[in-house]
C-alpha cells in the first residue's frame, strides 16, 4: 500500500504499524486480546516486539485501546493520547455514550458494537498530545484535534508519506462515511470538514480499508466547502 506502513487487523478495528529508522510506531491497539496479532506482524518484519517504541491512540474507545496494556507490557512502548480521553484509558472505562450516526445501518451497528459500560484493561498514558504539535517520530507526525465522535479524538498526519490516519472521525465501510456514532454530531461534522481541508496522498481508518487514490479529493467531495457560483 504505502511504503513503511502495515495494517494490522485487530478484531473489527485496524491498527497501523509504521516503520521508522528510530523503531516502530503503532497507531491504535485494537480490541482486547489482539496483542498477538501485533507481535506476529512485528516478527514477520524480522524484528522482536521491543522494536515498537511508540503507541499513539487516536481516541479512548474499547476497540482502539483494548490491547494497549498487553502491548506495552511486552514492548515497553511509550503511549500517547489526547488529554480529554486519558482518564478513560487509565480507568479502562466506562466510556462516554454515543448517539448513532444518521442512517439505519449505523444505528444498528452502533447498538451492536458500542457498549459504554464495557471495561477493558486500563493503559497508562505517558505523554498527552497537544493539538497542532508535530511529534518527532518517523519523520514527523502532526496531531490534529478532531472531536465529535469522541472528545479526545485526534487524526494524525504522517508527513514523511503524506498519509492521514483518520481514526474514527470517519470510516470507509461501504464507502467513505460517518463513524458508527457521535458524542456531538455538530463537532463531528466540523472535524470532517477540517480533514477535507488537508492535502494527503493516502488515508487509513479505524474501520474499513485504506484509500490510496486521490483521498483528498474524496474527502473534499464528501465534506469540503462546496464551490459557490456567482451569476453576473
Ligand atoms: Zn471510536
Ligand atoms: Zn472504532
């Protein structure tokens, strides 16, 4: 797909493994019980799990932090998260409630897959993320605060490969669209528009396949400002 990044399926959620000169970075940690999938992926690349140096969470939901504690135990990776979700990760739940996104499919899936009273193993966060900062990891990873689905949701723009990791700001299940639910639909739309303003060559999602062809255009068509025509 994109040189230097590997998708690791961890249940019905994706994690992304980035190869840097300085070691590996993982974006998100999937559902509980999926750490072995990550270790297998790292070994498959010819390294031992302690090659993983950084673990960046896009937000504090069970399907993104579930295997975080198990991964840190084995690798000693440094953990990163937006401050608004840190208390959730460090308690392992409960989670803030979500309202299903518009549409029948997402209403059904949200009920099926999101349970706010779920508990996962707590994972300690070493380093709070700041909106707008560029982490000096793998050639620069920019932190974009994108609340709506989750207050502490961030999207990550990896400068070296111009790849966007959208987390659950949107999904790519049966096409580019909404996540299953929102804490605030209005904020979620603002965040989707914010991503549509960016320029990138590939996009990865918490759920659904990546987009490697004209992702910026697809985002703009979906959520970007519509051109205004003036009749003179
Ligand atoms: Zn989520
Ligand atoms: Zn998710």
